[in-house]
C-alpha cells in the first residue's frame, strides 16, 4: 500500500506541476490582453503625427526664408577671403579720414584775417600828424602801401591814403576806432611803401571770444617781471620776455601766446584768429 501510494504520488507530481504551470499561464493572457492597447496607442499616435505634418505645412513661411537666406548668405572661404581685404581697406580709409579730421582740429591752426576801416567805424578828423616826417612801414599790416607816422601818442597803428591826400589810420581795431586827416607828404610817399614782412597782428582773438590789441606803453608789473604789449578785453594780458615780437610763437599755421590772468603765471593758448590791417 505504501508503495502504491508512493507510485501515485510520483505520478501525481508531474500533473501537479503541469497544473501549476497551467495556472501560471492563465495569468499571462492579462499581459497578452494589454497588447492591443499598444496597438491602439499606435493607431492613436498615427493620426497625431498627421497634425504635426499639417502644423509644419501651416507654419509661417518666414522661417524658411531665414534658413534659405542663411544658406544663400553663407560664403565659401574663397569668397570670404575676397571680401575681407575690401572691407578692411574701407575701414582703414574711414579711420584715416577720421584721423585726418582729428589731426586738423587738434593742430590748433589759427585763422589769419585782414580788416580795414569802413563807414561803420568811429572816425575822428584831426590835423596832419605826418607833417614833413618820413613814413615808416606799418607794424601791423603785411600789405604794401600801409604806413605809420606821427607821435606814438597818436596811436596811428596802420594808415593808408584812400583818395587824393586823405589819410585814414586804425587806432583801435577791436573798438573799431580810427582817425582821418589830409597829408600831401603821405600822398606822395605812401605808394612806394613796401610790405612789412615782420608785421604783427593788430588784433588777436583767443578762445571764448577774448580779444586782445597792442598797446604803446607798458608801465604795469607782470608775472616774474615779464612784459606785456597786448591787453585783452577780459582784463588778461599777453606776456613776453621783453620784445613785442616774441609775443607770438608761430609754427606752421599755429600762433600761440602766453596769456596771464590776474597777474598769474601765463598759460600757453592757441590764438583762434590773428588779424592784420589790410584790405
């Protein structure tokens, strides 16, 4: 009996294993049942892909030209090398032009002008101051026919014979003041008067419109015992070591002066305009 039971048990074991396997396989169809879900998902995604295509078709065409322009705008290395020198030359040309303009402005070139008496001036009629004296080339004119005569106090800085024996002389250029008189002597000799190659400005204009004019006497005290032969309308003065001709330092087209304010140490200033008597 025991042997028969063991035999039955041994025979039943494979059946039990097979039954358990059958029970385990009965759970797998649940996973198998989910497979259609994957297929349904694929079917649901396929229509979703079509709207993406439609979205791409409906997208604004402006994005495509940007890509096309970028593609068209791209240059080969040869084209870039060919364009490179032209751009650099253009940039160098602009830089050189700017440098030239900056150099002209920084050079402090002074403007040279001429002025003469007209009807807008204040003209005082006086007696002949030339008399029988010899004429001298005007210190403040660089043109022929301009002269000076008479005493220093008359301040006849630059004179000219204008008609017959009528003489006019500038006495104060910034103030537009002049004198006039008749002189036979001046009428005879003025025509042969040469230009003064060492002429000095009869008026100097500094930055901010400060105007300076020559003076005949220097009786004032100045910084470190220097001298001044030009006074300015703002109270400042132009200093020099002693000689009036050293008031100006001329380099090319630039005229510089030593301007002293309130008797202080002079500062080198570039004259904006230097003016001579003349037409």
